C-alpha cells in the first residue's frame, strides 16, 4: 500500500483507502468514506459521511468536507475551505488561497447541493451558494449566492430569456 498515515488519524466504519496516500495529523474521516489513490490530506482536514475522494485529490489542510460530497480526479483544495453537504466537484477544479494582492484568504465556502464543473477555478474569499452550478472552465472571482448557473471568466450568472 505504501501509505503514510499519522498515528492520530481517525476514521469511521466502512472506510476504504487506496495506495500512495498521505494523511497528516488531526485528520478525521466519517463513515462510508472512500479515498482513492495518491490523495493528500494535510493536517486539520475533516470529512463527513458518505463521501468520495477520487485519485490525486489534495486538501491543503484546515478544511471541512461535508456529508455526501464527491470530489473527482485532481481536485485541489486550498486551506480554509468549508464544503457543505451534497456538493459535487468535478475533475481538475482548483481553489486559490491567496489574492492577486498577496493577501491570504479568509476562506472559501461552498454551500449545499452546489455543482462545480470541470477545470473551474474558485478564487480566494468566495462563497458559492446553495444550488449553484459553476460551469466548466469558469473562474469565480466573486460570490455566487443566488441559485442558478454561472459561467465564464469571470463567472457571471446566466440570465433566462
């Protein structure tokens, strides 16, 4: 297996882990969680129940990942991210911890039932509201709070015609 797992790591029932994973101290994982190969969970990461982390997911630490969450291949979570329940994050999504003015993020929040499309980038200090869809390849630089679909660079809400 060749995993490197901290001695204080805690996990619930029906936990599965792949190969070549790194889990640092103060990481807690709930019940029915699957972690695929090459996953890195840095210190202070907390994961709820019924959650799936695909291969090459990285949590930079001090993150909360809720229940019934799916993180697909190669998702990168910067520090101080709160992901609520029933969120789906597609492959190659990246979050940013520092602003263009070199200020550290106060955190990123992704609320219930949000869907983040492939290759999207979520900027520092952003909140994505409940039932929001972020389109593939979007760059989210401001809060997207109202339910709907946001696309483009920078991401803007699609208006119904």
